[in-house]
C-alpha cells in the first residue's frame, strides 16, 4: 500500500491552517496590547488635565452649571424663609386682632367642627375651649328668636346654618336665645359666612357672634315704660276730659260773668293739655318702634 503524504491529507491541511490563524491572532493581540500600554504610559497627563464629558463638554462647564443651581437653590430657600416669616407675622397680627375683638369669631371646617375661636367667643358661649365641637353641639341649648323682617322659617339653629355650612350662601341676622352651662341667658346675633378657595371649593365656615343682651334688655325696659306711660297718660287724659266737660257745663249754666270766664279758661287749658299729651304719646311710640 502506498503511503499518504501529509501535505495531500485534507484533515492535516485544515489543522495546519487553523494553527497558523491562531498564532497570527495571538501575535496581533500581543502587538495591540503593547501599543495601548505604550500610549497610556506616554500620555498620562491627557486624562488629568484635559478631561472631556460624555457629551464632549469640558468639566468646568458642568461646574458652572452646578454652581448656578446651588445659587438658585440658596435663593429659593431664602425666599421660602421670607414667606414663612411673613406668614407667621400675618398669623400673629390676625391672632392679635381677633383676641381684641368684642365680637366672638369661630372657624368651622368642612365637617362643621370648630377649629379656631377667639376669647370673646369662648366667653359668650361659656366654653373654656369649644375646639372639636360640632355646630349642633355648640348651639344645642340655643333657640331662634322670631324676627319680623326675616324670611327664615327654620325651627333649629342647625337648620338655619345649613346653607352656610354647605357653602351655598351666607346667613345673617339670626337672633338666638342662648343658655350657657351656668343657665345664663344671652341674646346673640349670629352671622355665618362660607370660606371658599380660589377654585370655589369650600374651605370652612366663619361664625361671628354679637352680644345683644344689653340692647334687648333696654328695648324691653323701653317697651315696659312705654306701656306704663301710656296707661298713666290715658288716665290723665280721661281726667282732663272730665274737667273739660265740667267746665263746659259751668260755662253754660253760670250766671256770673267771672264764673263764665273761668270756665272758658279751664276748657282752653284742658284742650291744650290734651293736645300736648297726644303729641308726646305719638313721639314716644315712634321712637320705640324705630329702635
């Protein structure tokens, strides 16, 4: 049998080519590594002194942007601090004004719970701190007083306050008979106004209480005095009318001229007194009605 030559064997030829390609790739990689190492050693300052950002911008540009952002952050913090100081000053001013008001002021949230009051409201209602109470509990002992010039027909204070608590409309001119826990009766005028946000959403309701107790007592005393005065003057008028009648009889039946003259004088005086009393009663009644 004739021996096969290595060069003519296809398997051996492929193995030789593969070995040659591997040696060539190894030599090329070794050359590339040495070239890269030489470049890194020869130019060490290029990475330290002339760095470029990912987008090709120098680092000092980023430093400027960062400094600008820090400055804006500082200005924003200063502005926020200034706004907080202004808000605190406004709250302090509002608290001072409310504490010196003679009218009671309460603020109710959207659920009808008391969130803030001033000293006058606490004194009028007889609570050390009504915060947290619902409007129905706050005016549990109150009843509406009839007012001639109002169209309200609600039977309870809670029903009368319903439009304001719902944010629909303000309620003004409610007169209440309010009994404190010490059974003291106060006459209070109540005004309720809804507080709306910029988007017309309901934020809460403010209640303003004005003490009308002394005024109502004065009106009651004036009415009583007027009734007493009316009775007194009515009796006086009847007496004067009787005197006038007697004077007229004397003038008709008298024989002497002197008696007739006196009778006429009595008649004139009684007529004048009657006119004066009528005028006084008219002015007194007009003053009581207007007050």
